[in-house]
């Protein structure tokens, strides 16, 4: 194609048209851009490759304009509502085609925003919307533009309630005056408008109803929708007319590349920053985080975090991966201008400290790795409420236990506090403080001193000392962080080995201490393990295992009611929430439990083979330990170990003798010998 035919003709009535002009300039492509108003010409950047034609044209004028130039293509980037200009462009091109000159017509589709929520009413036309306004009360903010103004001014009662936001051009102001709209009823401003600006105007003019076109992201529709939602304002939306088939911005650039033989640089990568904002008050932001917030195109996070931030960015109250990832994909798909967008996702506290940041970061990494998102990822830390409270009360936290019960249950909290002289605790609210007070009171730890920080960093902040019983009386909801000082902290035992006499026993059989310890060693338990204690009896083995780690979950399965009652009593005595008592017959009672990593079989009621079969179905790599006393069980174990799906077999026979005083002498009295069999399934 000759150089003279590389010029492109753009009819621009939207931001997209102006942006396309900028891209063509960067690519070195000459073009003429047609705008309807003087204001449209003013906002265009001047450049030697750009010629501007200002003024509205009918079909014949467009046809004459085409005859006077040599255009390789015509781009229709007019507003979707400007249907008449689109018809004129098409008809003019059809006439040129009849004359033997075919010029490609490229329609640029405008980005749409389809989110529908809140108090919204849709209308097909401005006339229908104007009629519906007659049934409303209060002030009306009209943002449909000056050309549609006359349709809303036919009723004097409606006109008296109108506040009209128009472009600051002579034409717009003249149209307002023609309709008798003047003075404070005219808001002459150039967009785009942030959500905060829309919200401020709604509040300043006491707006009850906001009227807008469904004008897409670039037309500021999401910001209007969000402002209306936040203020409870009725939203009247004139739905966008159905467009002809067209091209997205990226597709249109590819078409123009083919026509002009020049590369149009496709930009467009999101920069996603996950940042901690500290306790939440703006003054506690790090300088780094404050800077990225001010530079962000989009801010995401919980409403509590975003609502107080001063920013012109687009805001959405998303903080879960299932909300954020689909939204970011939509942003990428609808990134009309192919620009680099900075998305900042905010988390309370420190991004690396009991934060949802890590799980979201991993999910986003997967999206980037699998090319569903084109983005760079960064994490920025914040100030945690623990470090803030520690500074306020003059305490260190490197030598303290730190836990979180924010939105989750923490096993064995009373035991954790009992074993530490200093504990920091993140909570969800006042109910957690009440629960903490009850736990410590029930555990006999009334001597603990609890320092509570309320709404840290905010104006209503206070820090006070409480006893566990006083914590039960707190009622005010809010954000609480605690420091617990235990002057009588117990050193945690590093080995298992609870004496038999410490258990509540009655007449229920119990695995003796030495046998328990060897059996538990043979189980080779790991952090995060899930263990079935089958035929739990008094629960002595379950208690020993649960006390080893707060992160192990034990399911004590027992069919005898007397034994089930004893297990519950021992669980309560030792303060272990990581034991679940299951009153059931094995193996049927195992089928609905979480998948176990280990199983201890202290009693099988003659159904050992059935139990092992079900255990293998549950987890084909489970590690098993069986205790056997009777010859029948020992023989059954010998037969079981002969099958080929069992590996790393190990059998230990243990017999314990204890001293018994007889007069002035101490005699050894032997216990029954116990066989301990340990093995794993082969997978």
C-alpha cells in the first residue's frame, strides 16, 4: 500500500477515540480525527501527524470529506448513543463504494460495565426516564449530557429539582440556559470523576436520584454506581443501545497494523501490589504503602480499610480470592486502552503476619503462571497490631507466644497461655474477649493480667488492664488486641508420659503408661496429623497424643457409653480441644470422619481385619499401631502381616514390672505382656 493511503480517519466522540489517536501517534501513523465540538478539539493533544476537523457533519458532508482525502480506513469511535452519526458514516461509505472506492469501516466497541446491584431502575429511553422522575421526590443529579437536557425539562416540577452536570463548554452552557437551567443548578466540570467526587456532589446537593447512561468504564459508570450505593441514592440508568458488531481496542489496533503496515505497540500489564495498612488508621501507613495507594488505579480491600482512605482511585470492597481473581480477569479483558494498570490490594496489619495476603498471593501467582493474568506481583509490609500494642505498653514480643483467633478457632488456648509467661492475641471482636475470659477463669488462671488494646491507632483508642473475670463483662464491639501476662507460667514438658494416676479411670480398661509411650513412639506422629484412636477406653492414649501438639487432631472412637463419658472427662481435665470423642462402633464409625494419617488400635472387639480393610480404603498410606494382649489377637496379627500390601513391619513385645511393697520389702509385680505391632500400608 502506498504511503499516501496510510492515513486513518477517526470519528471520535468518546475517550476511546482520543486514546486511539495517541496510540497512532506513537506508531507514526498519520490520521485525521473528527470531533463535534470545540471542547472536543481542545482536549486533543496537538501533533504533526494529527489533523483535527471540528464540527458536526451530515451524510453528504461526510461523503465530501471522504472524497477530499485519501483514507486507508475509517474508524467509528463515536458514542454508542450517537446512532445518527454512525448511520451517516455508514451511508457515506456505501456511496463511495458505489463510486468504486471501498474504504474499510471499523467500529470501535466501547467497554461496558455490567455490574447491577443496589437501588437501580433501567430505562430504554431518556423520555421514559423523564416520565418516571415525575413519581420521585427530592433533588435529581442529571449526568446524561446537555444534548439530552430538553427531554428532562418539559415538566416544570422536575426542572425545579434538576442539578445538571455538563462539560464546561460554551455549547453546553448555552443549552442549559435555553432550558432555563442556570446558577447553582449547573455543575460544569470535566471528568473522569472518581467515586469520592460523585459521592461529594450527591451529598453537597442533597441528591435523591442520580440519572446516568450505562456508559461503560471509561464513561465513569462504575464510579457513579458505587457512589449511589454508598449514599443510598436511587439510580436511574438509560441502558446502552445495542451496538453493531465491532472490534475491541486491541482487535482494532491489530486491524490497523495490517492496513498501515506499522506496529502499534500493545502495552497493558497490570501491576498488582498486596500491601499491609497496619491497624487501619491512615496515619499508620508506611510511606511506601501511602505512595502506592496514591498512585493506584484500582484499590481493593475490606470496606473498613477502604472507606477512610483519601484516594481518587476506583474502589471495590473485595478481599477474598474468589472475588478478586474474577474481577481482575474482567479488568484485563475490558482494559480498553491496553494501559498499565496499578491494582493495590490492601490487608489489615502486616501482610506477612496472620494475613490473608499469602493465600491470595499464591492464587495470583498461579493465575500469572498459567497466563490467565498478565501482571507483576509485589508484597509490601505494614505495621501489625501486635508490634503497635507492644510499643504502647513497653513490652517486647520476640520472647512472647503470638496467636490469632481472628475468624478461626484456636485449639487449646488455655493450655497455650498456661505454658507462656507472655502471650499476644489477635481477636475478631468483643465475643473473643469474653471467650478468653471464660477459658482462663475455667482453667483457674484468674491471676493472669490481660492488657487490652481497643481500636488501636484510631481516635477512640484505649489500652486498659483487665482480669479474666472482668473480660466477661465487656460489651463494646470493635477491634481488640490482647497481651496476657501469666506470672505462674509452667514450663511445657518436652516428652509425653502422663502418669496413670492422673487419669480419671473408674473400671474402664486403660493402656498403661509404659505401653502408651512405646506405642506413641512407634506411630511416628507429625505436625498437622489426624489420628484415629480406635477402642479409646479411658482416652489415655488420645490425651497423650493430643498434648504433644496443638496442631494434631485426635478422634477417640469408643462404643461403650461409660468409656465415652470418661474420655470426655479426661479431655476436659487436661484442657484439650483437639480431641473429638466419637461414640460409634468401628469400622462403621470411621467412614464419616476426616481422612486420618495415623491410627492406634487399642481394642477391636474381634473385628480387626474389617477395621484394617476400612482404614486402607480411607488412606492407603496410613501408619498403624496395634496393641495385642490375647493370643487370639496375636495370631490374627501374624496372619494380617503376611499380606503383600503391608510394609515396614515391626513387632515389639513389652512386659513391665512394678514394685509393690510387702511389709518391709519391695517386690516386683509384673503386668501382662503386650505385643506392639507397627506397620504402614504400601499405597
